[in-house]
DNA sequence: CTGAAAGCGCTTACAG
DNA sequence: CTGAAAGCGCTTACAG
């Protein structure tokens, strides 16, 4: 309680043993007499001794810390991933240091720090990072163990859903209901940062249309941000499309809910006037009655953390890509188009 | 790029100066000849030298990292706070290490580590931590600079909204519309963990009712979790209340949206059949048309981080409590009761 | 403006 | 089972 921290020296003196023995006793190493260990532990408790973090790191070369670089911590997806990651890591005794990597500039600075990160974390989780060539080179050179989430990223281990087939299944659901003109909401990040996940989803959208002999019409792309506000603004633009589409595929649930909210505000009825399908299965999607593709986000975080832990424990662990399953959840926001013959 | 990290020694040798000079040159300290500095920087760049994190920490006593303990990273509130915190800290050159403190057990373990945290972070942000006496004592004894978010927590600096008056204003809105029987959703955490923030909100609810001469009826408390699922389940129980209330005050927007979703699913019309008001102004509340109390969560995170930075820079900085303003946002989920004389 | 040296507080072979 | 000693890689007075 008094001013100074107790050091391992203090514990050693008061226990009548060397600092080496204190170190072994406190960290549960073998080759310490039971009686000695008990005495050391008692003294350490009394003194409130806890090892100096930096001194341990420096001497042992381990930090018991994992870094997570992710875009925005206030989006639903990132929060869920983080929750899964945190649970697995804290159970394993690791701390979690987070890095916002939402802009190209921040990703650059992050990658540039990689040599120093090597002595700051035992491993790194990259969420939708999509490094460019230079960034990837630095990351590789750092020698840090890395697991990527949301994309395949050789030569590292990775974990992701199949965005192409998942998007194709979503659009296939609409096509199956009879829709032929289907708008695509949320492509802004494809244009601005070239997000691979979103690009793949658009590819799946196009493939599904091609599968029934329809060419994708660029006039149906609504280039709005992937957010609630983006979806709301997107709906206003959607209304100005000539020969209005009967359905909308949104690249995220937040976008979809923003669009639905705006639609209802304007007096449109969903799905009677327009069908909407999302992508994620956000916590609120059920309340919105939103049909969507459910991806197990939290489990993705957990599994990625486990992969990283395995790689830390065994540097020779294989660096494979793992695909995560997704499933269609049909709710009330989709139905056959009003003009459709069948109904 | 080859196997080994470069050390300050390597840079010193190749620059023909001492390690002390390298240290000064690279960290922008004064008293280094321009020409020397330039040479050192060039060598450091060529070698890809970056200081060993733990060695710097140990020698300097600073970690340039801040810890944040918060309940659940996948709830909207925490994510927003974190985003605000992260922005301010990363701009100031600090890293952010997060600790989930969602259970009493985790909070205990966290507080017990405080001596070692003292050498791991330069400061701590506690989000809705509500330490018990023992935990608070440990936190204090650690000597770590701390700023509390969401509650007053002497002797530390803190930042919070006034939950009592804010809740009273929300309920006052309903009362002003003519409602007299108003249910309260989301009290589970009051019973289980005794959350001070939620307890205050309930107090505000009761005070607002008392203000118009109404005694709070415990039969109108719906003891459900503060979540989307909690609100949905709560609505089912709400329907079984005899002499059904005409309005609902939910202790969070997520609870409110869960209730609204369930209500609509069951064919109820909001607000015609029942008015609902929330608390937060969640990103999706506008899309839901939810009337609520808007608290500037992201700014709370930013301001708390600034307070902490100030306290790190100047240990003598005052430890005051700061109150954050909240405002009523009226949307479509509230209206006068159907039975009300005025309308 | 620069260097030699002490020191930060641990962990880890190596002897015994 | 235990201790002495080296070493982890920096930063910071202190001299000069």
C-alpha cells in the first residue's frame, strides 16, 4: 500500500532465497521444494508483489499479448469478432491490444511498425486488412505470427466465409422468388478501397444473375457507404432508378436496415413494394424481419484466436485457409414481386 | 529482412557513435549535431531498426499504452466508446489494450492485477466498472492514473450522464403525452449486478411518476436483460400484465428495438397500441423510428481519453466529475394513449 | 555535442 | 533443489 512497488529482490530477501528461486517458485516451475515455494508465495502475497511487465517481457521474450488490427470498432461486425477473440485469449491468459486500421494511412503506419510490434505482441490478428504488396512484405519480414480474418492471405493462416457463393445464394433466393431487376446497395468501399470481401460479394451477385441469363446492369448499383445512414441515403437514390427494381441486395445488414427504415418512413411497405435481403444476420435483423445470410461472426473470432494460439505454441503449425459456413435465414422482408405471374 | 532484428548496438556501430547518441538522435532529443542525427537516422532506416518495446518500457518507465476495461465489446455502447477513445489515443501516439470486465469474477481478477498493470499501462479507463470496496482499494493502491466512464468514482476523474434526470425526462415525455401506466423494461442487471447507472435510471422513472402523483407499481417492472433478445422476451411478458400499460420505457435502445420488433411480429402497431421510448440513440434507432434520449457516446469516449491524457501529462491535474448532456429525440414510437381524452 | 556506465527488473542456462 | 551471473536492449543522469 505504501509508495514503492515490491520487486523480486524484496521477495528474495524476505524469503531468504535468491531471486532465481523466487522466479521459479512464483511461476510454478519445477525443481522447487514445496516448503520453499509456499514460503515464497506467502511473502509475495504479503508484499503484494507482481512482476514488472517490461522486465518479464525483456527477459523472457514473451509478451502474453496479442494484437488485433481491425477497421472501426463501432461497427457491429468488428465488435462481435472482438468479443469472440477476447474470450478465447483471456481464457488462455493473453492480453489484447487493438489497432484501428480503418484508413489506408493507418494501415500503412501499422505495417511500418511491424518490427517493433514483433517485440510488443506474440501474434497478430488481421481483420479485413487487405494489405497491399508493400504492407504485406513488411508484415512478412517482421516474423510475427499472423492469422487473417475475412480473407485468404498467404503465407498466413486465414479464416473467411466464401463471399462469392454466399452472395450468389442471397441473390439466388430473390431470383427464385421471381425477381429479375435487383439493385445492389453498398458498393462504395469497392470503389474507394477495393475491399476484396465486398468485391467478391458483387461478383456473386453478378454470377447469380448470369446463372439465369441476366447481365448485371451497372445502373442498379447504389454506390453508398456500408452503414445504416448509407442504406437510408441509398434508398432515396434507388427511388430515382427508371423502371424501378423489385428487390434489393444489400452488402450488409446495417445497410439493409437503413434502407428499410427509410422506406417505411416514406410510406413504402416491405416486402410488398420491394423485397430486401441483407448480409450478416445482425442482432437486430430478427427484429426488423430482415431476410439475410447468417455468418457466425463471433465464432469466427474465436476460431481465429485459437488458430493464432496454436501457431504461437507451435511455430510449425500449418498455415491453411479455413472456410466458414453461412446460411440463408428467411424472414419477412422478401416475397415474390408484385408483378410476378406466380405469387 | 534477414533473420535477426537490428539492435541499437548495430545502429551505433554502423554509425560510428555510441548507443546513447543513437537513442537521443532517434527520439528527437536535443543536443545532437544535425549531421550526426541525419547519419544515425539513415543507418537506422537501412537496418530497419525499431526499438525493442520491452527494453524501452523498462528503461523509461513509460509504456505509451492505455488500458480500457469495459463490459462486453459487442454491445453498441462499448463499441462507440472504444471508437472515440481509440481515435484520441492513437492521435497522441498511444496504444490501447482492452480488458473485458463483464462478470464480477473478471472484474475481480482485473483489480487483483493492478500492481502489475501499473507497469503495463500508463493509465486506465474504466467503463461502467462499478468496483466494490475491495476492488476500489486495489485500484487506488496501484497508483495508476484512472478515469471512470459512466459513473462518478472518487477519488478518480470521471465522466457520465445524469441518469436520474435523463430517465425522468424520458418518462416525463410519456407522462406529458397523457400516459399514466408506464412499464419499465430491462431491470435484470439492477437485480443481478446492481448496476448503478441502471438503478439511477429506474430512480428517475419513479421520480417522474411521483412528480405527477403516481406511485411506481412494481408489477410494471419487466425484469429482462438489456438486449434485443431481452426486449423481445420482455414484450411477451408485458402482454400478460393485467390492465395493460399504454407505454413502455426501455432502459436501452436495444431493448426497445427488441420489444418493437416482437410487437410488430405479433401484429401490434407502435405507437397506436403502445408507445415505446428508449435510452441511448443507437445507430438504428432512427430507422426504427424510436423516440429516445440521445447521449453522445463517442464524444464521451473522446473526452475521457483526453482527461486521461491530461492526467498522465500532469499528475497534479484535478480529479473532477464531469456531467455530459443528453437530449430527447422524438420520433414515431410515441404518441398520446388511445384512451386519453386529449389527442 | 558525445560517450562510458549504471540501472531498469526480470529469466535462464550453468554449476553445484 | 538452489544460487551466482550473464544477459535481455534500451534510457538517463553524469562527465567531459
